[in-house]
C-alpha cells in the first residue's frame, strides 16, 4: 500500500493562473480561427457586403413577374384604377382610355399625331407602357400614365399584358 505523502498539494500562484488562462484562451482562439478558415478548393458564400444594395431595393422588384394569372397581373399593377379592361373584374377606370387595343390599336397607329416607333399593335402596347408620353390618346390628359411602369413590370409580364390587350376588341367603352 502506498504511503500517504506528507507533502501539501501544489496551489498555483496568481501569475501561474494568468499564464494558464492565456494558454487556454489562445488554444480556443486558434481552434475557432481554424474552423472559420475556408478549405482550399471549396466554395465560400458571398459576403453580404459584396451584394450590391440595388439588388434589394424596391425599385428593382417588379410589381408583377409574369408568372401570375392575367387578372392578377392587371390588378397588382393597378391598371383597373384608370382603365376599363374587358375580362378584368373591377376594371372600370375613367382616367385612361379603354384598353380594347384589338380595335383601337390600329386606329392609334394610323393617327397623324402618333410619332412613336411601333409598327404593330403589340409593339404599340409595349411602347405605351414603357414610354407613355410618346402618344397620348386624344381626349385624355398628358402625364397621367406613370412613366415608371416600364421599370416595374417584368419583361414576361409586359409580354403577357400586350398579348392579352391586343386580343381585346369589345365590351369596354371605346374612346
């Protein structure tokens, strides 16, 4: 049987405790740093500061994407507030012309006051949204159509809206 030692256990002094804590802290920091370092050949996520702020701005987010049903595209874009549009519930607006462009589109392209670049009704519809000041339908006030719509509708949404409108020939009052 071992004999009990008569020596007292070693109690570390204050400087020894400080050195021990520094060594333990250094080891922990090194371990954390090693875990954070990228592994060569692996892809690392893009830091948030590298993403342009404009990517998240409201100006870059379209009102509609074009994946929505046609009725929802017109409604979310606010078209029914100003225009009468056949087949769109609540589209009884009086501020802008009726959107029966299957009938009125050819007339507008032939109007002597039309100075746009569109050659087809489809192109005229797109032009009217993107550059609404190019041709203002007689009898309606200038600068009523917001000029920012072209930037707030995705290309797909604008295409679907144009296809829908060029097919409309009636049931909304024509002016």
